[in-house]
């Protein structure tokens, strides 16, 4: 479990650095002269360049392990962020964000795969995934406001440089601190090893337990989050203030922290958590699109609560239904889904916000994904 502690520490610093950019990027792009539609492209291209990196990471992690990909991703991303501090025009920002999206695509599949591998059974696996969500949330609670404060004190260039060096140092510490257990053809978590001949059949069977239409849910989820991240700094409630935008993002993370602290939720079948969490999130976005009477802070807090339920549940469900030697590929497909959704969300919001509420589009994509979810295709509830 010492590896998990180190991994949580490195992930905290990495996520802190990355989320600190959320309230910064839109104002930075505006300062370079970017239009709203181009800002949507800048935010979206970061996600679409995840795709080749996700696909490479999927097979690479299964074959070579996670550590090298984690170290590479953090160090190179830090270097790219330092280069970003010297960008002077919107097209330069677009190019740098494209490269950053590619190199950081290796981080999530590698980290999730390593966490799933070090678990001894499904109970511990669910706890590790919840711990990953907790670390992610705590970092994202603090980082948006911290990023906004950095810009107010240091300016854009020095802030990006500071965050870049943080990623580089984290990558160096990961190289020293992460210890990875290289396993053979291990069976599904919690079950004994299988003979070589039966391993292949089990691998196919496990993969078939995750229907392809299931990945429409993380795609729609990240699309809705991309819309939120694009729209929030531009809302009148933000008043053009970077600090206010940073506080808004922190409120979302505080809501997620609440549900992640409810450990009894980990004993509920993950598919049920995914379904009801997405349904609640869809209705919150619908309420925001029709300007319901709830204050914006309350709506954002509720969005965060649903995220704290959904994201760990998705990872737990995939880990429980997948063989250990296929974790990298399954989590890379998950990352691809997240990347496509995060690419579509900001671009659609940037081009349609004058005609229709982006939050209504978030509601539609979540409801469509839920309607396509083949819930009957899943195995019986995992005993945890």
C-alpha cells in the first residue's frame, strides 16, 4: 500500500497543477485576442489530442507497466507548460495545448491501471478508486482559487512557469518513489490464477461484460463538464473576475468531496451509482438552463455531489469486470471517451451559446447516454 500513498501524493500535485489552469485559460486566451469560438477550440483540442496518447497508453501500460508513462507524462507536460508561458498569440496557444493534451493522455490510464493492480480484492479495489476520487477532489477544491490567486499576484507567464516546474519536480519524485509490481497473466481481481489456456477465454468474457454503448456515459459526462468549464467563467455571475471563477470551480469540487466522504456508497453496485448519479446531474443542468430559483453556488455544489458519485463508480465497475492484464486497454478506452466528450463540449458551447443555453445541451447529451445504456447486459452486482 506504500505505492498507493506515493501515487496519491504525485497525483495530488499533478491534478493541483492542471486544475489550477481552469479559471486561467479562458482569460489568458481572451488577453491574446481569441474569440469565444476559438477559445472553445483551444479547450477542445487539448482533449482531442488525448486520443492517440490514450490508445498508445492502453497497450503500452499492459505491456511495459505504468511507472514510465507516469514519469514521462508529468515531466514533458511541465516542459510544455513552461513553453506555454511564452505564447503570444491564439494560434500559438492552440499548438501548445495540442501537445499538452497528447503527453498528458498517458497519465490517467497509467494511474488507474496501477491502482487497480495493487488491490488484493474487490473491496480494496473499490476503496482505492474512492481514494483516487478523494485526492482528485481535494486537489481540485484548492487549485482553481490558487491558480486565480497566482495570476492576480504573478501574471499569466510567471504562473504557467511556476505550475510547469511543479509538474517536472513531481515527475522526478515519481521516478524515485513509485514501485510497481509486474504481474503475469493474473485473473480477475479476487479470483485465483487461471491456466494459460483459460486466461484468453476469460479475458474475452470479461471484456464482453462491458458493452461498447456503456462508454457513451463517460463521453456524455465529460461533454457536460466541458460545457460547464467553458461557460462558467463567461457567466454574468463571474463578473469577469478570475478569482470569482476560481471560487466557482472550487465549489464544484467541495460538493464532490461530500459524496466521496460517504464511504457506504462504495457498497452499492457501481452501475446503479452511475445511472442515478447521471440522472441527477442531467436534471441539475436542466434546472440551470431554465434559470431555476436555486442560487448558482447551490447548483454547482449539487453538480459536484453527483460527480463524487459517478466518477469513482465508473472506474470501479470497469475494474471489477476486467482482467488485470487488460486494465490498461480498458482504462484507455475510458480516457478516450472522456477526451472525445471534453473536445465536443467546449466547441459546441462556443458556437451555440448565443442561440441555446449550453446547459440544456449538457442535459440532452446525458439523457441520450442514459437512454442508450444497455443495463441488462451487465453481470450480476459485484459483491463488495
